């Protein structure tokens, strides 16, 4: 996860996307391919498109594979297991949902990157490269490390590759810009390269502010 964020419900990591399969037709590989190739051309080779699959069923992943999608991001460890069991070799797998420490083992085994590290308990169990989720808006409903605690938290995990954030819900993509810009400034300050920011409604602004990964759902799947 009007504002149609990608990949998670309000109050969770990753964003919001209400492209629930019960509200749309089955995915078309041709439509996904066209959207994916158009956005790749728009963003260029330095920005990775992470296809948010919270609302993509196991069977529908076939359309993403046929369309040439390379990286998928899942929100729930249980869904990650089910989808990876069928399509493990078809994609590179990222975890973009709220990371519970008890689910870290599954994420370690199946994913190459976690976008949402934000608790010391999860940091003790996670073993793969990670991005630290930063709560720049101060919203209590959102996960993430507050900016004031970022330096201390970064010292708690040995393989931080970058930062992730989710700005407040808004109908105007430009209102996300200050949050994306601040995340880039923090990444530069701490010498971190990767920036996971931007969803279907504001990915252009995120890319303009230096995103290296965007988490896209509905804009990829509409036909």
C-alpha cells in the first residue's frame, strides 16, 4: 500500500496497494510486459523495479514470469513460502513487508534482500543483506526506525545496503518529495547506496530523488 500505494496494508511496511485480485481481472502477461517495459525504459537501467506481489496469487505469478519481470517483493512470510515453492527459480525474491523476528528464518532462506529491517529483535535473526526502514513521517501507525535513532540502529546490523521509507498517504505525488529527498540525504551521510522508495503513485518523484529501487504493484498489473 485516492492514494493507491503498493504492497502492504496501512500501518505495515512496503506501501499500500488495493489492486486485490477480487477487484480486478486475471493478470495478462501481455499487459504486464507492456507496462514493465515502458516503466523500465522510463527509469533507466540504474533503477530496479520490484514487483509487489501481495495481491498476486500463486497462479498469477506465471503471467509475471512470462512478462519478463525479474524481481518480486512479497509481504508475508507464509505467502512467500507458497509462491517460492512454485516459482522460486523464476524471479529474484525480496521481502518488503513488516519483518517479524520469528519469520526471519524464512526470509533468510528464500530472499536475497530484505527492505524492511526496523527492530533489534529481527536484526538478531536476519542474516541476509538488508535495507533499514526509516519512519520519516513520525506516524505511529507506520513501522520504521525514527531518524533520531538511525545511527545507533545501523550499528546493530552488519550488512545494511541502504534505506527504505514510506511517506504519508497523499493524492499528490509531489508531497512525497521531501521524504524521498531526506532519505537520500541520510543514505549519503552514512555512505549507503541503495534507496527503496516510491510506489505506483509516486515512483517518478522517487526516481528523480535518487531511488535505486521502486516497489510497484497496480501500475504494472492494469490492462
